[in-house]
């Protein structure tokens, strides 16, 4: 019988834990046997994609016999125009995750140092580890990623990559554009800032520093998975220095992005009117989640994202209990993975009927546990 | 100004050539300024996906706000049932290319030896090289991949991976199931056979050896890109030993496959009646390409795929000239990359109107060059 030891996996792979960065909602439904009444855990946008994007996708399904364009030319051009940068400064990939995989392929090997926040995006760490990189974790400070401590750690370790999300997941917090620009200006020589802006479309106007593709030390990652409502299409993109961007072509899965998603994303990008409407719904939804927290005597964290993190007021065991009881009632939520943030639960803005369910069940669960 | 030398890419990445495994048809159209009248170069299926798959994709586009299932559970289950193997023996990825990327991540690092045929699938080699593996190339023999020489080379080099496509691309040739089983039985200890069966659905019944997922030395790669007519959906899969399959979970892009494609592929798999109809059209199309070659006094190679390779009767420069003249007339074709196969051109079965265009323009180009 074959055992793992018989396979000639690389030594790095042999040392990796088995399993997943995190479990998907569908798997949770299957494993728990509970169908979600309210899907408010993955920061998806239940408001859906623009009707124009759906129309474009339906037209494209008839063309699904054609290979998708490995250049993602039309989408790249649309994004380049949208941001006022050159075509050669934008790259499209299979979600931000797919781009992180290629990014780590480019930069990470044993002996390479990477800095990120403790409790930040696990899939980034997963891709770093799968290439044998060393991860240095910096705790959050007051529910924010700690810019100064991260910069100091990058300096101290001579880090090649420094991951930072703004707005932040899983806390929803943000730094202003000038604070971010100051961080960019202080980057140690040789460190590339991996600036994950997955939630930028739900943020206030002064959160995103100016995009400067002449700076070889910053890569900006954005996505159609969040406010654009196209998580299932798997379209992320990265904006940066042309030499950095073009080097992805040495390692990426060129035909990785699907044709239906490519066309849907172009249509979605061109429907900013729809996006603005959804943004207003998200802002209203955040307000409602804050109000529900308050009505239950709990603190919630101000958010620039499409979710709100609620401090359940006790320890992480209590928050876990709340989460599992909500799940049993068909309400899918998630929570931060590490202390001290893990005393919170994370609630994505849902449709009105989902918010109603959340409100009712949250109150009931808290009463049950009091 | 930043130059490549300033970036901290890994030493492997620094040594890689820039650019693409190969150029996509859309890029060729853009670069040449010629819109293809007949798209017969990428071995796509212009017959399209099953109408049931299109219906499933159109329904799914409304659900594109949801993350796709990282387990690909429904599609894996459908494939497992279809092949009569366990769910844990099947993995779905972003096309066979995406799976090759993960495969090489698992097995390849500097010092690892890999054997393949000279002129075989370039994207496999691309992924091996991007991990620093050593590739050993074995020439074709009589337009076939040379089983004995490949086995000998794998033995000699102590290869970790041996790539083999059956039916073969770019020649269209095949080996029978018993010949393949004999090759499997002779694999050197420690060598895993990467059996690329992208074209298996267009082959005769006796081409595919029995799928044996207890054998840890064979991985079978198949796709919805060819006869299923869903190249743009980017859905490939691999069947093999559960321990090998599960190890992909350590490195793959879990959320890489899109939701619309997942659902389309399940529907396509369940419509074998449609697939059989398309297969008959492909067989008829192959016959027609053979007849066109013959009518022009040229030899064509018997094919088990959805394309036919035509020997243009002179050297590779001549074949290249034919190809470029066909392109100028709006007929997109491709050709093998290396001698001696490069005296041929490769013609995918097209729709009737495309075949008419090919017939007319091919005759005209040959006359022009005679």
C-alpha cells in the first residue's frame, strides 16, 4: 500500500499540514446538514452582480467553447482605462488568491522572510508557507493592523513581502489614504507591500492612496468578488509597476481565468451606477448591523467593508458558541481566528430578509446564552 | 528606475525566459489585425457545449455572487460516479494547466528529473521549468510518442514525472489500451506517469487503459475543454490514488474554479447523448480533413483527436509559410513546434462553414506556393 512517504513530494510539501486554508460555505452546509437561511459569513454580495454583467455572462455562455483570452486583454484594458494606468500595469487572475499563488511563486523560497498581521488573511500565509517562506506575525493594535510595528518587523527581518489589507478583514477597520501613503514612504528597501484592497469599493473616499505604478514597492490587489457581487466568477486583479506585473507571466496559469467571468467583469466595471446603488445598500446594511449589536447591548467595530464585526463581550469560547448556535439556526457567519479579535463575530451585510433572520436569531441566541 | 535586478525574485524565476507558453487566438487576431473566419487552430469544439450545459450556466450566472465551492463537490461526485471511483480519487482544477501547475508544485524542485517527448505539450514543460526541474526530451518515433525510449529515459534519469499524452497532441496519434497498460506496468519505481487524456472522448474505445486508482504511479488528466466544448469554462480534472489526490489540497488555489463552469460541467457530463452526437460530427470532420489533404496530394496522419495533422510534404519553413498564408486569409491553424513533426500543420475539426473555408483557402494557398 502506498503511503505518503513513498511519494516523491518536495521536502517543503512533505512538511506542510494537510487540508484547507478555510472551509467553504457549501462544505459547511454539507458537513452540518443545515441549509443556510441567511448566508452572511463569506462577505459575498447577495445583491448580486449588475444585471448588465448577468446579461454579458449569459451571452458569453454560448461562447464557452472558445478558450478564454490568456491576456485577459479586454478586461485589462477596461481596468487600465478605469484607473488611468497603462495596460501593462494591470494583471488579471483567478481571484486575488490565484494572484497570491503566483506572487509567492515569484518571490518566496526557503529563507525568504514575509511579514503580515496575526489573524489576517490565512490564504496569503498558506501560499507563502507552500513555498517554504518564513512568516513573521505582528499582532493587531486596537482592532487595526499595526502599521508601525509591521514596518519595524519588515525592517528587522529584511522582509521581501509585507502583507497589509486596507480596509481590513476580519475587523472591518481602515487607515486613511495619507496614513497609508506614509507607510508606503517608509517601506524598507527591498520590501514589496502587498496591499490587499478587496474591500476598497465599500470604503470612504479617503482610504485609498493614489495609485502610483512607478513605485516598484507596492502591488495593489482588488477583486470582483466583493461589492461587484461576482465571487463565483473568480476574477481578481493586481495593479503595479510594469516590470513586476510582466514577471507574473513567467509563472502564472495563463489560461486560468474563465471566459464567462472575463466578459461579466467588463460589463460590471462599466456599470458604476449599479455599483454605487449597491454601495448605498451596504452602508445601510452596516448601520443596521451596528444597531442590532447595540440593541443587544454589544459593541460593534466601525467598518469600511461589506461586513461588521461585533464584539460579543466575553471570550473567544463564547463567540464560538454564538457562531455555532447561529449556524444551527441556519445563519452562516464567521469570526476572526485568533485572540484577542476572536471574541468577535463577523457579520456580512445580507439582503433584507437575511438581516431580519439575523436580527431575530441573534437576539434569541444571546438570550439563550445569558 | 527599477530594473529586473532590483526585484527579489527567486533565483529560479530570474533564470526563466519572459513570456508565454504559447499565444492565444485572441492575441493572434489583435496582433495580426485579421479576424478569423475559421477558428481551427486551438482544438476547441465549435459545436459548443450541450444545450443543457448552457442552460445550467445561464441559471448559475445569477448565483455568481456566491463563492464557488472549493471542494468542487458536486462535479467531483458526478465524475466519481461516472468513472466508478471514489470521490477522494478525483480532483477538479482550472483546466489541466492549472492542475499541472499544482502537480509541479508538489513534485518539482531543483534537482528533480522529468521526462517528456520533444515537441509535446509546452505548458507542462513551462510549469516544470518554473519550479527549476530538469526536463529530458525524447524524440517522437513515426509520429508517435516513443513509449520504450521514454521508459528507458525515465529509468536512466530516475525521473519523478513522465509526461505522456494519449491520444497525442500535436500529432493526433494514439496507442491502444493494452500498449498503455504495458507501459504502466513497466514504469520505473518512483516515477509517476502524467497521462494527459485531454482527447480521450474522441478516441476509439480501446485507447484508454482501465482506470486503477490503487496504482500510485499513474495520474489521469482529462478536461471539459475539448469534446465537451467548454474550453472557456476552464475545467479540468485528475483521477488517481487518493493519497496523491488529497496532497494537491496542500498547494492548490482552492477557490480557483468558477461557479458557472462547475455547474455547466455537471450538466455537460450528464448529457452523454449530446456528447456522442458531437463525437460523430468530429469523426465526420476528421474524414473530411483527410479527404481535403488527399485531394491536394498530401498525406495526413490518422487521428484519434478532434484535429488532423497534415504533412505539407516539404520542410518546416514551408509549413510555416502555409500557416501564415492561411492566417492572412482568416484561417487560424497551428503546427507542431519542432522537427521533424514541424513539416506538418494541425487542423482542428470546425463547423461545416469553417471546413468549407479551409478547403477553399488551403487549395488556393498550396497553388500559390507551388
